[in-house]
């Protein structure tokens, strides 16, 4: 088949310097260019390696030769002890993970609902629109720790019948309340960036308001806000640790208990590593998605 | 005053009848005293300077804008009445926009079958078969699974036309469908519209393409500052208009090389 393609169009085959048959050889200029490029790349790699070695090496030497190094190591990086308590911390992290899952799902649904209410124009929803605005303003403006304390300690203090006193549940509710306000705003901004002409096109096709939202506006809006929402997910994973203040045994609380026993801070470092093991891959993924979606947008801009 | 297209053809009910339509945005009166009819199987073309109100008129017919006064009748039924459900009306209308407005997150095929499956309740297999028939006819079959941003402007606009046709509309509204296109791509879109006209589709168009207007129009209306200033068969309006405003406009378009 390659000889077929190589034949060209006949008329101008004599003058065409191109041979698409596959027998292409880089010209001398291109060969020289490639060698020069390879040389430059090698030089750059060498510079990068040397400078890294120099900077990191210096830091390490300064660290281990400093007078407090031994104490520092024994207080924060006692690895043998660290691995001893690791199972307890991972068990505690199970609470953080479960909480992230439950709160994450609830936040997604509640945030979406609030965003839809705030962007709707239906007159019947006017009071809800008003309430949703207040809700978002209030809970975006209060430190989450305060909400956790208010809900986690305040509600049991009311001694209401039929209302749970389980701090784990109350803490989760506090997290959901706060995060829904953030996520609602992210989703709302996504909805607002979908161009009005998209709605006009959908409506002129006979789609109802709801159908337009469901098939045209929301898919585009959610795709656009996925990277910021993933950022919020990372923040949520970390912030689930805040409910340890209510006495829930999560990763942080588990580490705290160990530290209180041994007066050694390695458990805290282990807890930090456990969080990092989950959050770093997520952050990398978010970065990649953001880059991809930016590239797609740029490609569209050129078309 | 009975307006364009009332000459003799007043026997049967026209597909579209607009009477004394008025529309303003705030203090700016964009359309006034607009009266015309579009009989079945004919095309009415609106020409006029930028800002003369062509898009607004089409959007009013499609109920995307609320009129200030006057009536719009589709097959004799008043669609400007207060108790009309716009969604029901729009099922009978097809609209194609200047900027295509395809849905970027859907493939060509998904764009086309969205309304038939969701609005008309046609079974998906049936809608897909119908869509492929249309794609085949307009030479776009191999693009069915592409996303719109991978198509040329002309292909996108033809997909938009197919999308509006997939619901068998009574009336097609085409708003300057070629003005966002490179000159070389204009022809493929225009020939598509000519084909539709040949098949008897009733339509209302706004365009800056005078040559095309001459080929496809049964009647040309010259819109000037929100009023239909002059109307008649394309040969008359485009080549031998009575009013100086019309002559002025035609001359300007001519000088811009669009005739
Ligand atoms: N939503 C709106 N709000 C306020 N003014 C508007 C709105 N839409 C259109 N107008 C005004 O109405 C007038 C007519 O606009 P329209 O888009 O109908 O013109 P057009 O004839 O389609 O022009 P073009 O050839 O440039 O597309 C313009 O002066 C425009 O500024
Ligand atoms: Mg316009």
C-alpha cells in the first residue's frame, strides 16, 4: 500500500520534492539540528542534577550536623516507634475516609441543589433563593471549627428528644453544612459560565427548562468545575480531622492519644504521612485534569 | 394595510401570520408595526442593516422574546396569547443561529437526536435511523461520532440545520446562518438551504447574502429602523427598489461585494 501512496498525482510528480512513500531521510540541516538539541538537553540535565545535589546536600548536612539534630530525630522521627503505632493511626484514618465518603456525597447533592435554587428564575422559588443566599453567605463566613463546636457540643446541650447525641454524626453534619456552602458556589459559577446561547438553542429545540438544565447546562457546567471540586475534596479529607476536637477517634485523635502516652511526636508525623498518601495522588490528578481542560479550551478557542 | 404576501394568496391560511408586532428593549423601540405572512412552501427573506431588528424578529416568532404588542399566528393559531405554552409552540419551529450553538459536550449524532428523543418521545433507535438518513443526505454521515469542535464551520452549521430539521418543523427560522463562515464555506450551507426550499420547506430567513436571497426568496422584506419599509419579489426589491433607503442599503451591500 505504501507504493500506492508514493505514486503521487502524476501531473506535478516531477517537481514535487516530497516522497510520501516512507523513504524519507532527514536532511543534513535536520540531522545537525537534532544533534545540537540532544547536546543541549544533556547539558540541561547535568545542570539540574548538579544544582539539586548541591542544594539538597547542603540542607541535609546543615540539618544533621546542627546541635539539636539528635533530639529532633528522637522526638519526631523515631521510625521504629512510628511503625508500631501506625496500625492504630490507619484504623483512625478509616473514620476520616468514611466521613469523607458520606460527607462528600451529601455535600455534592446539597451543593448542587443550592446552586440550582440560586440560579433558578422561577417566581415560586423566590423565598428559597433568598434563604439559599443567606445560607451560603453565613456558612462561608464562619470558621468551620466554630460550626463543629456549635453543632457537636451545642445540640447535645439542648437535650432534645429524638435528636442524636452521637458526636460522630453531629460532626459529620457540621462538615456537610459548611462544605455545601462552598461547593454550591463553585457549581453556581460553573452554571453561570455556560453561554446563554446554549440555553436559547436548547429552548428553541423545544426542550423544557428542566430538560435544558439536565441535558445542556449542567453537563457543561460540571465538567468545567471538576478541577476546583477535586480541590475541595482534598480540603475535605484534611478537614474531617477537625472533628477530632469532639473526641471522635480519627487519625489525628489516635496519634494524639499515642503522643500523650509516650511524649513522643512521631505519631503525629505518621498521621501526616497517612494523609499525604491520599492527598498527594489526588492533587496530582487534579493538576492533570486542569491542564487537560485548559488545553481543550484553548483548542476550542482556535477553532 | 395588509403587509407582505397578502397579494392574492390569501385563500388558504398562511403558515405564519404576524400582525402589527411591536417590540422594545427599555426605551429603544426595536420593531414596530411589523405585518407579514408566509404562505406554505415559500420563503420570506428579511434584509436590513445591522441592528435593524432581524434577529429580534426571529426570536419573537420563536417566543424567545416577549412582544410588546401585536399577534403571531402559526397555522392560524395565536401563539402570542398569554396562555400558550412556548415549549409546545417550539416543537413546530426549527431555528438555526448565526453562531451554530451546537452543544459542545455531545457528538453530532447526540446533538441531532436530543430533541426527537427528549421532546417528541421518539424511540432512540428510530431517532438514530432518522438522523443517519439526514446526515447521509447532507454528506455528513462520517461525522456522526465527532464532537462539534472537530468540524469546520460549514459542517457545524449544516449539523445545526439537520438538528433543527430532525423534528420535522412546520417552519424554519434561519438567522444569518452564513455570516460567521469563511466565504468558501458559505456555499455548502446555502446549497443545503436551497435543497430544503426545493423540497417545500416553509421558512423565514435573515441574511446579508443578496445573491442567495434572490435565489431562494419568494418575497424580500427590507427592514429599516424596526419597520418593514419595502417588500416585494426579490427581483424588484434587490434590483429595482422604489425607496431611496432601500436603494442606499442595496448599494452599500453591493459595494461590500456581497451581491
Ligand atoms: N436583549 C437585548 N437587550 C437590549 N437590546 C437588545 C437586545 N437584543 C437586541 N437588542 C437591540 O435591538 C436592536 C436590534 O438587534 P438585532 O439583533 O435584532 O439586529 P439585527 O438586525 O439582527 O442585526 P445584525 O445584522 O447585526 O445581526 C439592536 O439595536 C440591539 O442593540
Ligand atoms: Mg442578527
